[in-house]
C-alpha cells in the first residue's frame, strides 16, 4: 500500500517539474514512519546517518507543503508537519499540550461530523467555500494532567 502512495507522490513531484530523488524519498518516508507531527529538526535528527543536510530538508518540506503533500501546523512559532495526502485522518483537530509540547490529533467521528455541520453553516452564512482547516486546541494532555495530580498530593 505504501508503495502505491510513493508512486502517486512521485508523480505529483514530477508533475511540478522536480525529480523524485533519494533524499526526497527518505524525507517522505519519515512522514509514513512517524506516529506524530514532525518539525524539520526532528526529521533531520531521524535522518542523521544519511548525509542529508538541514537546508535540504527545509527546502524539500517547503516544496512538499506547496504541493499539498504535507500540511504545516505552526505552534508557538514552531512549524510541525504531517502527511496530508493519503492520511487516514483527512479531517481532524489538533491539540497541543503546554507542558510536554506533544501535538495530538483529535479525530473522533462524532466530533468530525459536528465540525462538518458547523463548516456548512459558516460557508452558507458567509458565502464562502472552505477547503481546509487548522484548529489547534491548547491545554494539558492526559499524561501531564496525571503527573500534575500526583505532584499536587
């Protein structure tokens, strides 16, 4: 299945006049392997043994973002990225923990359906056409709440 995704991504990259280089393949692969949102620095750390420079990763992440392959999420001035194309979660809300800084996807079906209803109301009332969302909730994750409870006793 992932091979099929690589082929589609390769075609998109080539359609935009770029080559699907080994470096680009390795960077894209990190998005498939990651179970979280990645910053450019995290991608760089994951690829340290491959001789891919930080500037190359920045440049390619920008290219992938402009092509709609990945999505940028900015939190407190730091850019995080996730695979947008072929995501198992095409519509989801993000949650950022202020203590551990994890970014968590909120992708429950009921919440997504409620958002879609709200989205339709916003479009109708404002005569808009919405293509994408960036909703970031901020607070304490379950793990940090538990740690705080234990420290408070």
